[in-house]
């Protein structure tokens, strides 16, 4: 597909909005807002080299993160709620995001890492194409919550080199309660399969990721995140060589303390059980 046709199709998803599985069908090009709370232009909260990401993304120069405000998930425990829920950021058209991307590469970053990009996929696709035309060479990381539209993912094919979804739950009822996404598990399974179809298993060069799928999974207390089911899905239906970062840094943030199940951190044993299950299933632990 020619770039012009790809971008026309992508921007057509903004009005009525069908960019993500929520399909709010508002006219974002005219400033109407749906669930994500973002209109025609992305809101950029911050950008710069980040050394707290997975080792294979950080390398020597850091991961070139661009944090997007707004989100298509409503997680009650979000640690970045000021960005995702309160939408603190500056409106930036695609051409300004191109400048940010090129600046990150000049700074020595190993990649350009879009954090929470799902709801502004068409605009970021325009920026990615523009940055490549302007000489950008580092990989693009799509650092998302996994709740993705297959149609939008297909438009990103060939332009995103590393997909990094966060598989949060294996139970739709729990996903609806804590992230307002009642079809989450069905949607993310299809999305992750499409991501893997596009980029395959994670590959590295001198320890730095160049292409592929890297999955995050945040362990919640009392088994709420369904860690074993998430891991079994990856091993059985995606690839036994999937890289996964089983994360243990959950803490009660934002509105989590309104929910009794979320008021404590996971125990060391809960985190260890999830990591050991991933190892038993042959997945490759990242961190």
C-alpha cells in the first residue's frame, strides 16, 4: 500500500472514531472527544532518553520515550494517572513529533518509544512515516496496553519494529471492573497474535532489541491479573520463544484504594510463582 493511501485510511478512522476497539464514533477531526479524551492532535506529556525500561531497550543510549497523554483504558490503579486520566500534555501535530523523534536519535537513543500510543495511532503513523523520510534509522517501539484495533495494527505493519503490549488480565469481568474494558481478554489475544505475525520473536544486536514482540505483564495481588493464563496463552498460541517481563512493581495508586482487592502490593511469592511459571513454559524472561 502506498504511504498516501495508508495515511488516508488511518486518518479516516478518526471521524467517526474507530481507532481503538471502543469505537466511540465521535468526530475527533472536529474536536469531539471520546473515551480517551484526545482530539485531532496528540497530547505529548514529555520526551527524552529513559534508562528505566527493559535492558534490551535501554542499551547504552537509553530508550527514546515520548509519553502520550490520554489512554483508551481506564485503569483504576494507573501509576501515570496524571498523564493518562488527567491528560497533562501539550498538543503537537505530526510534524512536531517528527522533530522530537529525530532529536532523540541525535541524542544517541537506541529507539523511539511511544508510550500509550493506541488512541493516537493515525497521527503517530504520519509522524513515523515523516521521520523515516527525514532519515530516522532507529527502531520504533509501540509501548501499549494491548487493547488495540486489528485494523489500526494492520496499517502500522512495516512501520513499527518492536511491539511491547502490557497484558493486564486474563478475565474480562476483572478487566471491566478495573480498566473499563469488558472485552479486554478477547481483544488483546487477537492483537498480540497480529503483532507477532508482523514482527515475530524479539531479536537483538549486541543485546539491544531491533525487532519483535516483547510482552509486559504486571502481577496484581490475589491472582487478579491471571498470570498463569496469560503465560499459557503466549506459550501455546503466540510463540514459546516469547520474551516476557513479569513485573512486580504494582502499588496502590490513583483510585486503587477504593477497591479492597487492590489495596496491597503483590507478595514476593506471588511474583516468584508467575516468573517460575513463565520459565516452566519456556518463555524468555526480560527485565
